C-alpha cells in the first residue's frame, strides 16, 4: 500500500551571506503509513522544524522529494498547494497564536468548512460536532482564544485541523506549551481520534520528549544535526539505543 507520506533524500541548505552555508537537513528519508503515528524527536536545532516546514511547503527544499498520498508536492504552489492542504493539516505549539484573536473559535474552525461550500447552518452544526468530538461543548464556538485555557484552545485547534478530513495531521510540538496533565489529555485525544478513523488519519508527531513519544507513537525517528541517526519502535530504542545521541536523550529523562 502506498504510504501517506514519503520523504526521499530531503535536504535543506541555507545559503549564507559572507559566511559558510548551513545544511539544516541532510538527505533524510522516511515513510508514514495509513493509520500510523510516527514520532520525530531531537533537540532544538536538530532540523525537525525545517523538515516540517518543507513538508508543509513553508520552505522550498534544496533537494529530494516529498510525496503525499503518492502525489509529488515538493514544489507545488497555488491551486495544487491548496489541494495538498486538504490532505494535510497542522497543529501548532502555541494554539492561541494560530487563531485570529478578533474572531471566535467557531469562526476559525468554520472557515475551511465555508470554503468547501457549506451553508452557514451546516457550518454551525459541523463546528458543534467537531468541538464535541474534541472534548469541548458546542458553546465554545462563541468564545475567543483569550477566553479559554491553553488545553481548551489546543482542542479547538485540533477540531479546526480535522474539519477538512485530512489524511495527515502534523503536530509540531503541539503539547510542549501545556502542563504534564494536559499533555496526557491531548495525546489521549489524538490517539482516540486516530482509532476512530480506522486508518484514515495518520499523525506525524514532532516532539523533543522521548517519554511522550513512547506513550503515543508506533515508530520514532531520532534527528541530530540534520540527519536521522536512529529509527524504530520507541520501546526498543529506549531499551537499547544504538546511537550515542539517543542514549544522551534517554539519560536526560531518567
């Protein structure tokens, strides 16, 4: 079966002015399969965010390819890129910053639905359903980002991401700004949503916390200085890390 996401030989070089070029991502390759949750971990500066920015087309790749559901999106723009965003959505680290502070959460969630041609009444019903599915009551549609907690705002952000029924959900440090209890609740929600969709939703989970990845992900990739230095099942890597950097990551949480 075709992977939902296939990254091949992906590279990003930032060209310096007056100083040496910086290779932020160095020829990495991986696949993400239907219904799978794949963790991507590494310290700040390891290249994780650059990888995400290339996959979501916020940055152009210097080399390699990105296939989403078998379609090459490495250099798509315009209408083709909008079509790609129907299949992949992002959940960001700071949820309040991803909503317009002048608009309600319901407006933010409903925007994509309106763009799909749903009527005002249909949009209202679907927003209520999405909020309920993500553990919030429908009245949250009338609240503004500053009127809810970080965890509640992140649930609303997940509801918004799910509104277009994406195949791929990219969570970029989506729990790191939340306290430990709320982190666990958000991870449990993501797990439940993935199970409910029976293979129709795959998750790329960007994180620096290998313990959290162990709870949630089917496989994990460890990045260091722009390269994937280790990959496998989280439990196996934690029990017997093969790379010195991975051992340091594990030692830091034990």
